[in-house]
């Protein structure tokens, strides 16, 4: 796609435990990026991998002038690593993609070509995803819950992979909330967005870097960051239980006055106590989660800390 050689293209890749795929990824990206424009930069952000990912990045940056490497001081998370890369990206267009080769570098020219038809954001829509059925169904379930809770509709086939104009990136880097989910933040911003169907590669990592616990915490934090509906649902639930309790109290009073109740029911008393205590604890826990998020936010700590740069 050399017909628009004036395009300055940045590619941001968060890296974690990806030493086995980095060399191939860099070589494929090099061919694709310079096939688009001579003005390119590749930003590799090592989220404190425990393998040799940083050494691979250092060697690549020493040999290739268009590669920039950033190593964080600890594992902050994929979306914080993306933020670190976006903060230093200078291209007119920026591509965000994963390092495990499931996002195919060869699809970048197609994304850029569609973006140049008047879109600020073009998201890669993965057809025939090469993921396990548990991951695919888990993704669908999460986004169904997310849509219900936040009102934001999101296609489960769309992830981080996409191309973004610099004005979108400029607004993204101003969003400094500590709990981040990159696709939802892009969706919230608006602008002119579209999708493009892309092939989905097989992961080069034998084991996913996202275990169930990490996925659960990410999903919970995303829901709490983008929706206050859980709080409103607890209010509705409390009102519903209170209404039932009021009706039950009236029925009990009528039965007592009519002489139907001789001995108060021990079972109903215990059940009521346990039910109401459970609801109170659940509501307090929900409020506590939001208070915890506020506590994290008011600390105003940086999203990430950089240890080394190439």
C-alpha cells in the first residue's frame, strides 16, 4: 500500500511472556509496515515478562531503528501496557495488537485502507476465531452482561486489534482512570467507527497468559468502571424485598387479630432474619466495591511505572 507513503504509522504491542513469538512478529510487522510507508514506528511494551521477552526487544531495537522498547517496573496489566505505548506513539494512525500472532500483521493494510475512506476507528472483527469454546462462550456471556449493565453494545468478535486516528489516541491518553478496558474506552469515545472482518491466527503461546482468575477480576473491574447499574439493582431489590415484607406484615397482623396465630412461627422468623441479613451484607459488599474503586482513584497514582527504555 505504498500509494499513500506520507502516512506515519505507529504500531503498539503489549508484550507479556511472548518471547517465543516476538522474533516472527517483528519480522512480519517490518515487512508489512514498510510496505505501507517509510514513516513507521513499532512500540513494544514489556509488561514485566518473566521470560526473555525484554532481551528480544532490546536486541531488535538495537538492530532496527524503527523499534522502541519500554519495560514496566512490574506487571501492571495488558491495558496499562497499551496506555504506556499510546503515550509515546506519534503516528497519524496507530495500530494496537497482541503479541501472540493471533492478530495477523498482514491485515493492517486492509484496516488502514478502510480507515482512509473516512473512519477514525476501524476495529478488526475476528471471523472463525481460533480459540477454545470456553473462551468464545465466556466472551459472549461477559459482553451480554456488560451490555445489560452498561448499555454499551460490544461485538464479542472485536478485541484490541484495530487502527485509530491520532485524534482518537489524543482523547484516549487523557482518560487516566486506574481501572481500564481498552475496547470499552474506545467505544465510549465515539467518533466515526467501523469494523473490518479479518482472519484470526493460532496463538503462538501454548498456555494463555489470562487465567480464569485474571479474566474474572478484569470483567468485574470493567463492569464497576463503566456502570453503576449494580448499585441501582440493589436498590430495586431492596425495595422489592421491603414490599414483600410489608405485605407479609399486614397478612400476619390480620391473622393475629383474627385469632389464626396462636404460637408465633420460629421457622418464619429465622428465615426472615437470614434473608434480610444476607441482603444487607450483599448490598454493603456492592457499595464497598465501589468505595474501593473510589479509594484507588483518589490516590492519583500513575497508571504504570517505566523501568527501562531502549
